[in-house]
C-alpha cells in the first residue's frame, strides 16, 4: 500500500525540519491501514517499530511517499516493511523501518489473524 503526505509548516520543528515524531506517527498510521485492509476482521495494535534512523532531513513543502509491504505473517501478528521517499527528489530512501502489529479482541487479548 502507498500513501502520500505533504509536509506543512505545522509539521516542522524550530529549525525548519520535519519533526521525527510526526513522521513516526504517519508511518504508524499508514502501516496500520495496510494491515487493516489486509486483515479486515482484525483489531490491530502496534507492538514494535524496529529501527528509527533518519537518513535525510525533510523541509516544508516536501511530498513524502510512504510505502508499506507485508513482510511477515504470524499466528496473531503481522509485520510490514515501510519505506519513505521524497517524491520530487527521486528514488533515495529518507527513512525505513519495520512495524509489527498484534491482533487483539475487545478485552485486549491476542487473537488469531486467520
């Protein structure tokens, strides 16, 4: 699944760069949507994001592409590889990580994804 985000002034820190936490929230949301579309009967919660390393700074007006690809499926969890690129700058990756979700029932107990 792919989605896009436009970096706006409200997304920037005091130095004029994208807040890292804002990008992490967008990644969490995009990968959660991908998991929810792949497993529409599941209620997912985020349990892990494996590596947080920013490769380049991001400025106001940047159009980010967030690509989420299912990488692993377990009994109660699934993991997505996420890459973030600058749509105008070309193919270089600004950020990448893996996000793992677990399926839970209404009481918060793990439940199967199939």
